[in-house]
C-alpha cells in the first residue's frame, strides 16, 4: 500500500502484489519483490510509480530485488544472493549484470550507490566503479 507522507493516510493498495521486499528504485518509483499475479503465481518484481501505484514494468524472476539503491542520477543497483544488476531508471532496462555470462567477473558486495558510482567490496578490497 502507498501512504500519504503528510498525514499517513492510505493513498492506494494493490492486492495482487505480495511484497517480500520493497525498495526505492528512483525518485518517485519503488520496486516490489516477490510479485504474485492474480492469474498465476510467479516470482519476480514490479516497478511502481510511488504516488499512483501505476505499474511501469514487471520483471518475471529476472530482477535481483533483495536490496535496491538509486544513485540519484540514472541508475538503480539491485543485489541478490549472488548477483548485482544495474537498471536504467528512465527506461527500466538492464544496463549490466554480474556475474557476467562469460564467468570472468563475479558479483561483488555493494556497499554504497551514490552520484553515478557504485562502491563495492570484493575479496576484501574496496573499489569504486561507474554505474554505466
């Protein structure tokens, strides 16, 4: 459900979305993980407009939405158990994912996402990488 930040009153509710996780995706949007459709049950996530609850995009089991953070520019970084995925906040399309398909790069531990940069820890070393 969405609440009015001014007085805490309910603005909207969606019965067919089961929120196991809820994360800010960008200014004005949220990602709800654990999506369950009223027609069929399936794992995935839904990107919603936070003010109206309008569905922007549905990700059927492909989005790692255990934890998501927006860089306050143009990218949302979502982490799963063993994955990191970057999404364009305007188009909702995947920018990149780790581990990569070639198997050459692993998914690091994301420690901070801010101002177009992703701060990660891999093998005990802290690194900074660009979001795009």
